C-alpha cells in the first residue's frame, strides 16, 4: 500500500479534509495519509504547485500525491492523474500538479473519466471528496493508472517566473513567504554556487542583504541571504520577520549583485 | 480495529488534540485516528454538530466519532455514547453528537459511568483526554457499548432551524460559512429539485442570486446559488468570498423565490 | 515500532511538517506520527518546552518525541537525543526538550554527530527535515540512542519561573494562554491542596477570582480559578475569554491569597 499525500486550499476549520480522509479510509483501509498543507491561500493554484514541488521529493517511491486547489471544480477543466518514474499525482488539470510532476520523468497522463472509481453521484463543488480521494485510494491500493480513464498527451503547466539579467544585476522576485516571514526568491542557490568566487548581495526595498551560512550569522536588526532548504536564495531577518521589516510579499522584486572578491 | 474521528473546538495551537491522540495510541495501538476538524469556534455546540453531521456519512462502518465541544465539562452534563446502525458516537450529552447520530438509526444510548474505562483521577476541565479518548479507544478495540455504563432512553437533540414559508417566498438562513466565504443555507437542494420546473432565485442582503451548476458558471462580480456537496443550497461568489461581499454570517436571512419557467 | 510525536513552531501553512512526515514515512514505514502542536509561536523555545512537558506523559512507552523550535539552526548549537526511563527526545539542545525530559529519569544524552543517520547534504536552515526526522525514524525503528553520536553529560535546561512568597501572598505569573483564553499560572494545584483548609483566591489585574471545581461553577461575567488538567491553577471566565477580559498574557502577574476558613 502506497502512502497518500494531500495538498489543498481547504483550510482546517471546515470538515473537507476530514471527509476526504474518511473516503480514503473506507476504500484503502490502513493507508498512511499525510498532509502536506491545507493552508494554500484560497484558489491560489501557483502556491499549491510550489508547495507540492517542495514536498514531493521527500516522500517514498510510489507515493500518491493529491492536490486540490480547484477554482474550476464542476466546470470543463479535466481531472487527471500523472504517473512519473517516482510517484503518482492526482488533481485538477489546472497546473497545480505540474511543477512537481515535471520535476520527475513523466510516464503517463490520464483523464479521470472512469466514473466507477469515483463516488456515485458526484457533486459539482467537491471533487476532492467525490473524485480525487477515491481515485487516490484506488491508486494506493494498486489500481494501474491506465484503468482510471483515457490517455492524454499533455497537462496544463505552470512555470516559476525566471530571473532576468538587467543593467543593475539579476532581477528576480519573491515566490513564497513562509511562517517566519522568510522570503524565498526565484534565484536558485546552485546558480549562485557557479558564481561562488564573487561576493553576492541582494537588494530588496532599498536595503541590501549579504550572504550568510545560517540565520544565526545575521546581525540583529539586519537582513541576510541564505541558501534555503529548498535550493533557493532566501532573505531572512535575525529572530524577526523579513516580510514585516520590508513589507515584502510574493512578487516583490529583488536584485542580485555580484562583485568580484579580493584575491 | 475501527477508525476514530475527532471533532473539537480545541484548535491546533495547544497540545490538547495531540494529548487525546497519545491516550488513544496507548490504549488502541495502530488505530487510525482522523481529524474531522478542531476549528469549531470555541463552545459553539451547533457548529460542532453540523460538522459531524456533514462528515460522518463518509467514514467506514463502525467508525467511532468523538466530538468534544463541551462548555459544561466537569459539571452535571452527562458523557454519553450512542450506537447507531452504522457507527458509534462519543461525547458530552449537549447535542454535539445529535445531528449526526439522529441521521442514522439509533440503537443504544449509554451514559459513560463505568470509570474503569476512563483515565484514573479525571480532571474537571479536560474530559477529551480523561473520558472520551479512552472510551473511544475501548470502543475501537471492540468493547461493546453496553459495557461503558448505564443505558439511557434519550439524548439532548439539536435541530437545524427549519425554513418558513412567507409572503415573499421561503425564508431561510445561513447555517455555515466556509473558508472560501461560501454561504450554506438551510434550504435543502432536494427540496429545490421537487420544484425544478420553476426558476429559483435567492435574495440575500438586497441582492439576487440565480441557480448555477458550478462555481465557474457564476459571472465575475456576481453571486450564484449551487446545490452544494452537502445537499444544501449555497450562495457563492466567483473566485471571491460571498460572505465578505454580503457581510453575511451564520443566521443571515435569505429568501427563496420560485417563478414559473416559460413553456 | 514506537510512535513519533512532533512539536514545532512551523505552523501548518508551509509544507515543513508534511516534509518531515515524508522523511519518516520513507525511513520508518508504518510508524504512527502524532502532532502535539505546530502552533508554537515562532522561535518561542519556552512555549515549545511547556507544550511537550504537558503532552509527553500521555504517550506510550518508548515514544520518540521530536521538538523543533530552533532559532539557532545551522549555527553552533548541538542537536541531541535524550533517553529517559519512559521515552526518547530529539531536537536542538536549546532547552526545548528539557522540561519534558527532566520530568522523567534521564538515562543517556547523545549529540547527534553520526551523520549517516541524517539526510545527505543537510541544509543550514531545516534540520527538522535533514536531521531530526531521520534520527527519529531510526530511533522508532529500534536504533539504540548510543549509535547516534557522542555521549554528553548535560543538556541545556529551562525552568518554569517559580512563584515567590510576598507580603500580600504568593506572587506567580501566567505561563500559558490557551485557545479559550484560559490562563494557566505557575501555581501548582498540588501546592494548593496542601493548603486546602484555607480559602484561596487569586488576584489578577485588580480583579479577584475564587476557587471553583469546574468552569460551569463560575458565575456569568465573573472569573474563577480551577485546578486544570495539567496540575496548575488556571484563571477562567464563564463561556468567555479571561485573557480578553483581563488583557492578560504570558508573564502577567497573579497573587494568591489564603484566608483561614471557618471551622
């Protein structure tokens, strides 16, 4: 039995997530179900895609990743499953699965047209319960992806905005603000490592932050840049929220400067 | 081993829920425990009852549903278990179990007077830990309901407020606002289907919303009415919060109008 | 297989907690993982220590308790495991484990220096994923504590502030505010019981609260003192938030008075 992960914008105050787990418990008893997060901002498909991209690599092979950020529920958007070399992805075909799936070798894409794997009489408003949970339970129990519906050639893909080389340096942006107010940029740390013989700083909101190894290396009251756990450059404050200090949010521009180091 | 569900107003910032799960893990090792929600507003017994009503049908047979919204903890209110044809319900006898249990065929009601199934020296403030979790663990492990205490004939029942026929149409009210700001009314969709040859609109806060099949059918900036996943008519906005647009909350009045359709 | 508990300040909006569970599912398949709480205020080590102190006694023997409130991550602070007579504790050596571990008989302390039990190439910002989750999985799977690194003699200890005897009575303070606005003091209920032949009141913010058995014994609009589920005196309001009524927070002073009772 594979494990199932859940990524949604349902929050935890309503019983939506519990109901999905009930459906899974009924159809795949004993299956381990793990919440990635249910705190995706309502209908923010990109935020859901980024969370799943970040989380998926840390789950066991053959994990079934369900993501439901689904403003188009009940409309013409497809419901799909994607099989990759490492895992299975289930959700609406609106891009929410795309970053995580595309980071692995995609093998099969299927539109979830075989309604015998869904709950009877599905609603037009809660496919998490009526379609995605029962399909995930079927996959976790060993049903092959092919059985779930008709093959597809493609799926809707999102892309993380790419940094742009400008006169002043590389212009990037904030793609995620975490609970601590740390600001993840779209500047990959690997890119930086290639430039490691130069001193790197990031300018954001008129302030400058230099590279440090860990949060504790940031002087109090100042900002620093770390290579974060996700492989991106991140702007952080010492024991404080960089987001609050800078009034920064997703989309805030940053500029990366490189200066030759001495020697 | 049955699964256990938990519905409380404990929130997730305090360790209350984790402690209940510790007690269950000690007494029913390997039992699957599923959170319905812990985000019931503090001491809002009706909200807890509605969440459990909504969720319970989706869990496996013989599930043990624990609900703890319990302003009377430590006082004279009874602690009870209710056995129905499909499931078991455990909690205070203040109505929090009543909507979900009454929706199934009730077989047995027991006051939880057999203290050997409780933790020793129970507190007067946390029966979730001291009474309901260990009793749920006993039930999930196969202890018969009868063993838990003395039989009762009745339990405290809540009722969902019924719509009223008025001069202008059927007058109902909002019974739940979900994370997305969608407004669940007390108007059942089945009731509407019986009237399906007429065009239906709902008036709320001076605005009119017409029936749509799914959220995507609502024009931007407007409101629509869907038959929601729970079987009720729900007022929603397109990619926005109807609750914010209308400043609506639980208890806000709505009026359903029926007009004969052409042909 | 032991169960694993998690106590962090990660919140539930980011995928941090889900990722830790992915690592555990990979390395200790089938292990039961229970959230104590992820709602510890960011970087509030004492709040994390108190939550774990409160929760740990209710978990099965040999539970592996992971606590990650870790402002010093990536810096010189040690990562440790502590074995006690009843359980295992894993986290940064900054005191977050100390209250719960010291409440049991400590047997062994180990610095987590054996990197073969960590993820390869650990980040400097997320040891929950890279160090503590895989170490917990190893412990839950039966790896002896000794194998994880080098023995230590001590660990960083926090202490709950002790009440002080003053002219007006015993001066204590609020150590926790729960979701309901109930105020846990640092005055132990056992201490009170020793003084049980005297009438006890607590003064806070100019108001006086008398002892009651349960919340329901508090007259509406007033305050009362209960012996709470954690063994401390707690100031509560009837069906309302004492914290809001008193504008009280952690650290707010309280004074306990004892008057001889009649007879």
